[in-house]
C-alpha cells in the first residue's frame, strides 16, 4: 500500500498536469514548485515546469527545465521523447 505522503504527491502531480491542460499556468506552477522541493530529481516535474515556461514564452527557463528532464528521465520514456 502506498504511503500517505506518496499518495499526496501523486495527487498533486495529477492536479498539476490537469492544470497545465486547462492552461492554468500559475496554479500548475505552484503545484510543480511544491513537488520540486520534495522531489528535486523528478523528471516529470521539470518537464511540466518546462511546458509552463514555454507557454509563457520564457525560452531560457523552458530550455533549462527540459534539459533537466532529459537528464533525469529514463531513456525511451514518453517525456524524454517529447522534449
């Protein structure tokens, strides 16, 4: 059984992904930033932050997060292939 902490993190990640799809950039960024504090090597978190930065036309930040995501993502994963 998953721990309460892990379940909360999964729920927050799912909410952040949903907020990105809804183009609620600031709310999504808040969730991703909280997740990043707890999971600094989370490639999905960096990918999401890269999507937000790209949507806000911040190319430098988008590139940084996408590069971090590529370094951390398992080779061949969907996120790795999308960057």
